[in-house]
């Protein structure tokens, strides 16, 4: 969250060729993985529906707050398409954690 906040605070963040939407999705997928692992109780635990929903809710709520924050940064604006890319990344990261719980042989039950 701190890294996302820092980049969001820059008036002109570095944007690679091809636009920033893939980077939004990538950053929020990472946030979702960390959030899902924290909510589930650590790496070896399986991600259950309740913990996955909570992780998605926390990460998307942060994405909304990030877009709100950008309204106050000179040269930046809130963009619904950024929020859509963020949400897609959150869903992908959470789905990856859920899939890992299925394929990892040492998973224990989580929330």
C-alpha cells in the first residue's frame, strides 16, 4: 500500500509505453496476494471464500481510496478505468491465491 501511495503521489509518475492499465492491474494483483495471505493466516493456509471476499473488499476499498487521493495530487485525476484495472488485478491476485491452495499439497484450512 505504501508503494502504491508513493507512486500515486507523484504528479507525473513514470508510465511505460503501452499505457498504465497493465501496471495498475499488476500492482493491485500484488496487493491482493499479500492481503489474501494475511487474511488467511499465512502462506500454508488455504484461502477460503470468506477470506477471499475479505481480501477483495480490502484491496478494492484501497483502490477506491487511491483514486480519491489522486484527485488532490496536482496533475492527476481520479479515473474509473484505473479503478477497473485495479479491480481486475485484485481479482486475478486473489484467484491465484485460491488456486494455489488447491494445488499445493501442504495447505491447511484457513478462514
